[in-house]
C-alpha cells in the first residue's frame, strides 16, 4: 500500500507554503507570479510562432528547432472543438473531490507511475513542485491500459482516445518537416524513434493550484525532456518559461496553437543541431493553470539512439555515444554511465 501523499491542491488555501515547496535562494532570484512575469516579458524576445500551412514552414521550423528548441505551431490540423472537449474533460476530472481522484492514485515507489500523483522528493535538493498531475499512456491504442483511465467524467476515455490519434498525426508531420529540414528522407526521423508501432505517447495533465507565495515556488523545476518531441496545450493561463540566450523567457498564450518542445532524443539524433529546450513552470496567486503535455518517447530497449550517420563528419564528429532510451534515462536521472560496449553497437 502506497504511503499517503499530501496533494498540492489541499495546500492551496494556506497563506504561507510549506518549507519543502520553497525553492533555493538562487532559483528565487528569477521567480515571480506567472502573470507578472508574462507582462514583464511581453516586450522581449518571443518563442517563435510557426504556421504549418505557411509557404516557408520547413525553414521556420528548422530555425526554431535549432535556435530555440521550442515553438508555437498553428494550423496544426487538430480541430478546435476536440481541443476544447479535451480541456473540459481534464478540468472536470480535477474538479472532483480529492478522495475521488485518489481512486486513481499511482505508486511511484513500486514503479506504478501511471495515474493520479504528486511529485515525490527525488531531486537532489529534496524540494517539491507545486503541482498535482494525471499521467498515462495514450498511444498506440493496443498498448493502452484503459482500466486506469478516469471513469468520471464519462467522456474522458472517448475524447482522450480521439485526441491521441490526432496528436499522433501532428507528430508524424513534425518528424517529416524536421527530416526534410536536415536534408533526409521524409520518414527518416519517424523510423529512428520507433515508427507508428513503437513510438509511445505519454500524456501528463498538470494541475497547478493557486499559490499564495508564487515568488517562492515552482510548478515544475527547470529540466529538459527525454522525449523526441513534447506537445503542450493549456487553459490559456501563463506559466511556461524557456531558457534562451542566458535568460528565462515567458511563453505567450497564443490562441489555437500547440507548443512543441524539442527533447533529448532529437538532440541526440541531430548530433546537437536541434536543441533540447530547458524549461520550467511558474505558478500564480489568482488562477488554476492546467496543461496537457504529450511526450513522444522511443521504445526503451528496442532501438539504439545515436547521431544520424549523415550528420556526422570529420568537422562535426558525433557528440553523443550510442545509448538505448532506457540507458539515457538512467544516465540523466541517476547519473549512470553509458556502457562502453555500447560504442560498437
């Protein structure tokens, strides 16, 4: 039986936050209320917005992927009505009483990571993040465990299945654009990350309650994603920041867009041409923020990730040793070395 975990939602009514949520002094120098930080950043550099139906979209995607590692995409092909239904289903789940949501609780200590959860203190500083979440595999459909998906709201399963298929199509299109931008065959990157059968789409609905002291806390601490691509949509409440040119840049709320992050997997395959973007999530006093992150992950053991041979030359030697996705996670999270014998695989 998993030990009871305090849900952040239950702390939102406090006037001061518990000490385990207070970030380090160094981090606090750049923290603030998400709404205030978004206002301050409005005149500065902005995350690129790319129209996927635009004439120069390959060049624009490449520019964003190499210079920023993140972009807003519009005209992505997912119906606005479907996105709104997904948002409503997620909101209705998190509107349930905590005891109802606990029926879906995960148990990270036993390796059961899918389900309703809150961050455990497994980072080096032992600090916690100001968020609760629901995490589960959404694609391929035959690998999905529907028994852990919420039964309330009643349309959650139907809407999420429909959205998963739609976002999988967007992923294929993005892989195609990025392949063409690198001068490769259109399906090259998609094949390298597992293809339709083996690429896993994991969805994490992040729920950030109102925070009485947003200048002390983080919704999500600074990190890069291990995925190939990550897609994010949200409820139009600011919070995302990305690190660009040695400073934190607040993401604007761009209507009808999806945010796309380049993850570690594509940085490896592109031999560093694409940048895995460092990002974090701020919180605020006034509004709940909900975001839906879909991580496109290669299979853990089936393929070996390495810089694509066309991108390795005498002047641009391989920057990353070969590793499976599982080895990459172990190396990143637990600092385990990449096995030397992998070099010859």
